[in-house]
C-alpha cells in the first residue's frame, strides 16, 4: 500500500490519506485532479473529478484513460476482458493490456455462450447480432429479435 501512496505523492505533489484495514479499499484525495483510487487486480482503478473511470499500473503509467462511466471486473464475460460503458451508455470490451478489443458501440452485450459457444448477443439501434470471443462481429446486428432456443 505504501508504494501506491508514495506514487500518488510523486505524481501529484500532495494528498490526504484515510486509514484502512488490510485488503479493504482505500482512498487518496489528490489536490490537483481530485482523483480517488482503489486497488483492482494488478492495476489501480482511477476516477477523474468528473467520475469517469480508468486504470494506472503500479508504476503510475496510465493504461486506460479515465474515459469510461463504468468498467466491469475482468473475467465476467471473457477471461482477460472487461466490459466498459461510455457516458452515452454504450458497451464494449478492453483486454488485460488496456487495448480496446470491442469498440464500445453496443447498447447491450450479453454473456458469451448463451446462444452459441464463443458468441455473445449484441444490440445496436434496437437490432440484434453476435460477436465472437475474438471481438469480431460474426452476425451483423440487423435482426429485430433473436429468441433463445431451449437446448
């Protein structure tokens, strides 16, 4: 924990810390940018003063700029991917390097495997299609409805 607080001090010049117990979230309020941080996996989630989320690594390098309204946990949809949501409410995915693997352009993304192994249902302009686990659109979102068939 001390290396993160030291890192914040070096990057910003000043901060105030609050006590924490081991493995609990901690907050550091930074005077210049008003960023609060909490540890998430190997990266640190950062919140800009406007509330948008991003990530920095343990050396303080920005991996994902704080441009997302929400970043879901890695592995919820696919291992090493995290679903991200923009201010406009659109969803996509980033990978464990911070790279965008699915552009955040979808209104909705279902979990992989609900319809077919390695496919996830997506919605765009109230029409449905599928993406695969490579981030490719395998069925363009042009259909008004795609019901789940019982197997």
